[in-house]
């Protein structure tokens, strides 16, 4: 069992994505701590504690971690402690060769958020003009130097029709891993729920086409927060399917004590419709985000019966 810890470095960000979940966390951190960041020493202390407790992998998240000048030092500190390191980033700072060069060659896995196939769509999702060009420059630069890059695509009402084109763009850029994520209605996504969160029934034809196109081009695609019944004959695409079997995750935010994210995600964060109990995949599926079920009900969820497998 791989043990993974998500450490939030700070909540500052140079995007303001319509689906962003951290707005409420930032407000809570300011109220609790009077600041929305960890110092270098505090992050190192978290890393030492994680290594001592037997964690294998750390992911640095935010906010936007690349805004921190100490990020290369934090990556080295984690590697020196024997931790594998992932970085969740919008990539904008990594468009600059000097900034990118400080992180390349350190053994990172870069998870770069891209939410549209062009500036019109991506910049609308990020509410940041110029973001698309910078993120694509970062992706191409990282791929060119042989870094491990996963594209993180968060679905929304803005980008759903454009998912197949986005998958084609990623394949053309030689990105080999894609994570297609359904939004969690917290933070800004909660505040803009009616214009942000799509219906599964509307989104899945585009999502399925994007997944199939990316895989046909030789890429590896996974999903997040899409119930197994909606993945057709490929329930193995669900990242949760793998997490439950082989990964135990903890998240360390700035507004609360460390959380067992593996347990909280499935137990508190998600819920199922009554009919899910008859589904053959029930014991493997986490359901959908609770906020979605409360808003729309579970009519879109169709139990998979034995004869359908």
C-alpha cells in the first residue's frame, strides 16, 4: 500500500478558476492562523514528520506552488528524506525557462492543469487572460526536456463541449497521461454552481470521446469523481478504483488538522443514490460528490447488473 500525503504550501494563486475549491479554505486559514501559507521551516517539519510516519509520496499543492521561491529547496528536502515528489501546478510560471530549469531534473512528477484547447476556453475557465499560452509553453517545455507530465483537466459547463479537442491537443503535445476530473462544488464552484457544474448526462458523451481519443493516440487516461456506472465498459479508468486498492492518502490543509483523505473522500465527501445498492460495482464505486446528489438527485446513475458486464 502506497502512503501519500498532500501538503498545501499556501493559497496564493495567479489564476482564479471558476471551479476552484480552495476559496473557503483560504478564508478559514486566515481566520484560524492569521496567514494563508506555511513557512519553509514549517513545510520541512511536515516532510520530516511524513517520512518518519512511513509516507512514500508527497504532492505539493496550493494555491499555486510555483509562486514560492523556496520550491526547489522543498523538493530537494523531500527527496533527501526518501519521498517521491509530485507537483500540482497551473504551469504559468514554468513557461519561463529559468523558472522551469530550477525544477527540471529533480525527479518531479508534474501535474499541470489545462482546461481548454485554446485561449478562449482555458482563459475563461481560469479567469486569467494569457494563461493558456503560458500553460502550453510550460507543458511543451517540460515534455521537451523529458519530464513526467500529467495533464489535469477539470470539467465545467464552459469546457465540456471542447474536451475531445483538448484531448487531441494534449496528444499532439506528446503528453502521455491525462486526468479528467469532475468538479467538486466547494469554494468558487459552490458559489457559481449553476454556471460551473455540468450534468453528467450532458458531459459524458464529450468526456467519453475525449478519453477514447487520448487513449487511441497512445496516452493513458484516468477519471476522477465520475461514478463507475457512467464509464461503460471501462470502469478501470476511474482513479478511485486504483486508489482504494493501493493508495492511502492524507491531506494537510492550512485551516484544519491533517485528514485521512482516502476515508473522508468516500465517507463524507461522496454519496450514492438508493439504487446503487443493487449495482454489481457498488463495492468498488465511491459514488458522486454529495453536493451534486443534493442538487440533481441520482436519476442519472444506472446500476450495472450482472448481465451487463
